[in-house]
C-alpha cells in the first residue's frame, strides 16, 4: 500500500506498514479496545483523510511479537450466501446494515463486526440463504 508492504486475505488488506508505523484493519469493537488499552489512533495516510477501519498500532504493541500475533490472530467467520434460497426478508440488512449493505458490490462484509455478532445475525436468516463457518485461531 502506498509503496509499503501490506498483507492481504481474499483480496482485502488486513495489515500493513506505512512510513514508520504498522496498521491493522479491525472490527469496531477491536478498534475501540485497542484505543482504550494501548492508545491506538485512527490511520490517516493523508491529514484529514482517515481510513476508518484501520488503526495505527502503538509502538508498545509493535515491539512485542506476542502482542502483534494476538491482534493478528483473531477469530474469523466466513459467510456464504445462496441467492437461489434467499426470500429477501431483509432480516440481515435490518439487523446489521453495515455488514450486509446491498448498495455495495461486495455486500457482505463480516470484518466490520465481531464474529459472534455476525453469527448471531446469520442465525436469524429465515431462509437459510446465509450460512457461516467459524475459524477460531489458537493464540
């Protein structure tokens, strides 16, 4: 990103380096937690232009391999959608409009919420068109 190393999963950047900083893409809950615990701040590659899902990792965490691994090794959820089964009830969109945003090309973005919250919303899908698999990483 911007000429610096970046890490991608399924075509989406989740971590990278920028100038002298490490950045991570985190859920809103994890961003708030990191800000309170360690003083993380929003990532702004240009002043006044924040990348809202990313934070600059505080130096105290970057200096600890274990802490960096802990923030990188979060629980994951993989969401699938079968359009042939969907009855378009809108339960997913009304419950988590940021995660299930039909105005976007990639309309399912589970990384915007915790895996638990996304799983709970998917379980409310009346048709079963939405499914998920949890991948819990050892840490």
